[in-house]
């Protein structure tokens, strides 16, 4: 039996969980090498606990961890690095016997940084760029990519877009490895308040919470049923004022807001996601990743799409984000705040999401 080593040195617990479940069913033996954050998130996950795993120690750097685990890494037939966003000098020089596959989350950052530089803060961003050049980050990141046996991507759309840009000619490309899969639709129970979930960290970086706040203000007076808006991620500083103003403006008998000031534990995240009636995905066209501007859905992928896929919810999503055909049938799109408000009213009052959600098992299991 072939053994795959799954390496997640950062915090993508949900991706590691997906790969553990899927690859075990596919018949592979697995070993896990991960951070303490990931281990804590997956402590209740049966596939993680039953898989041999090594966890980073307190104050242990990523290079130190890899060196300590070298013997176990060499015993694998394939090593999959789920995330690598630092220590490029070390990983550019790392020599291991098994082939190594790296999953690219941010295509422009790794494969085409110069044409996609975007300075929001001219002075500090230019200083940041200078510091990266002096440290050799860009040079060693490219050497790290060439050191990998294969590159892989979390969606076919992302891979095709980068191929069309001519950015993959120098690399061997492995199979697409999606970050999520359909786990089945939870049993719906009639709620007193309808749960609308926005998954992901609450900031204005990749999602427009201004669109949501404005649309909710317009929609609430016209609703026939109370709603609970659940922002399923840690609130960062920027949206705080908007959210408090939204609470002040809306009738509390029709509107409730739930949000989190700290990182959401995986168990709580899963519970709230399962109990959602439908999702809102107010995705922007571009996502700023450091000093690089990514093209959302084309050069990188929103984690909210994987959250949507898991339980087959219906979703209201921005008009520009590319989707696979099966998910296209489980959503409606909006172009502006007025359209978003109209869709919220329609979905709540006419239960549009229920008709869509009933199609999920057929659409997603076939896909």
C-alpha cells in the first residue's frame, strides 16, 4: 500500500481533514505532519486521531520540525505540502527521496508576482517589497517551486487560468486536489429565526461586508420571518463599526446578529454551518495578498466555496465569481446591493433556498 505524507505547517485544518477522509477511502496509507493549531482543531476528528501523526513542539520552527521528522518523511511514497508561505530558503534546499507536491493557493503570488504588484499604501508597501528583495524571498520562492516534483491546484478553473497565462510551462503539474467535497445535506428543521451564514474571517479584504450591511437594512422591514445573520469567522477591526451600526438600525424582533471576536473552533464552525438555511458569499473581484493582487476565483480560491459545497446549501453569491456547473444550479447571483436586498427578501419570504437545496444530493453526488 502506497503511503502519502500530508504536511500542514500552518492552519488549514479543514483542508487536511478533507484529504485525510478522501485519501483513506481511496486506499492510501497516510502519515500527518502538522502544527499545533491544526492538531488542536482536529482533536475530535476520528481520521486524524487514527492516522500516525507528528506535531510541532512549542517554539519549534518549521525547518527544525522537518529536520526532526526526516526519517518518517523518507518512509513515504509521496509528500504533499498543503501550504508553504514562508521559510523559502530552507524549502528551496530541502532534499528528500520521495517526490514532493506543493498545492498553490495564490497563483499570482507564487507564479506571477511582478505584473500583479498592487500598492495600497505607497510608502510602507514599497518598503515591504524592498525588504522581501533584500531577504531574497522572491528568488528562493521560485527556487522552492523548481525544487518540487509537482505543483497542484485546488480547482480546475485556477489551473486553467494560470495555464492560459503561460505560467505553468516550467513545472510538472499534478492532479487537481479540491479543498472540499460534498458530505451530505443535514436534516432541515423549521427554525424560529432563519439562519443566514457568511463563512470566513470578517474583514473587507476579500468580502464586501458593506454590501451585506446595506442590503440587510433594505431587506429587514419587508421580511415575513425573523432572520439571524451569522458571521462565521473572527471579526477583524475594520468591520466593527459597520456591524454595530447595523444592529442599531434594524428592528431587533426581525433581525439578530451573531459574530465572533476570536478564532472560531472547528467544531463550532461545523455546527453553525450545518444549521444554516442558506449562505451569503459577498466575494470581491480581487483579493490583496500582501503586496500582490489576486484575481478571486481565477488565481486563487475562496474558502467559502468549499464551505458551501460541504453540506449542499443554497447560496447568494457575487455575479463575477466563477463556479463549477453543479454549484451554479445551487445559487443566485447579484450585481449590486439593491439586487442583493431583493434576493434576501425573496429567499426568506418565498423559501427559494429550499427548492434549490433539495437538488443538492443529485447534483453534487453526480459531480
